[in-house]
């Protein structure tokens, strides 16, 4: 992962925990629809930086999915993840769940 990040280590851990606890299914959709791995069966958020979110899929391989823009603050992460999720759903022909 890039060493250039606007996020503290605590913020990265909190983002990873939230994604893995509450949005594991969304992570898998992002990996399948935008990460070039339509065959993935699991996806855990493993890192976040200014340029991308990284997932560990199927127990080992790492997949980086770039944000649409360079992030400069933690508050941008939620919107960026939602945008990736929506784009991935569109690529996969899946409906977007209401909470997004």
C-alpha cells in the first residue's frame, strides 16, 4: 500500500473494522465489480490510503481498488466507498440496496 496517507493508523483500523464488521458483502461486490476478480468469494478490507482501498480476497491475494479522486480527510471515505459500491453494482447488474 502507498505510504502517502492522510489517515492515522487508528483511523485506518477503525475504517477496516467498520467495513469488515458491517459491510463485508459490499466489499465483495466492490472486488467483483471493480477489482477485476469476479470470481472472488471473500473480501476483507486490509488497508486504506489516499489513493485506494485494499482488500484481501479468498484468504491471501490483495486487490487495490482506486478511489475516484485522491482523499485528503477521513470524512471522505464513506462517500468514496458508497460511490465504489454503486459503480460495482452497476457493472455487475445488481440492484443498489436502499441504505446506500
